C-alpha cells in the first residue's frame, strides 16, 4: 500500500478520504459539525446581550 503511489487514489476517488487512514466522509461531517458548534459558541460569547434591566 505505501509502496504503490496509486493506492490512495484507487481507494478514495472523490470520496473525501483522509490520506492513508481509512477515515471517510463521516469523519469530515463530524469535524465540520464540531467546528460550527464551536463557532456558534464563540460568537455567542462575543456578541453583547440586548435587553433592559428587568
């Protein structure tokens, strides 16, 4: 596998596989979801709260 430079191409054409680890599209979807949640939490901390003294 490591001696054949064409092996990663044959296993993952267009499928978004992580190079030579076997992690597929599910890994990238999970990573993207984590990044979006982290971004949302960061924005929520930065943006001031609108509201009066109730």
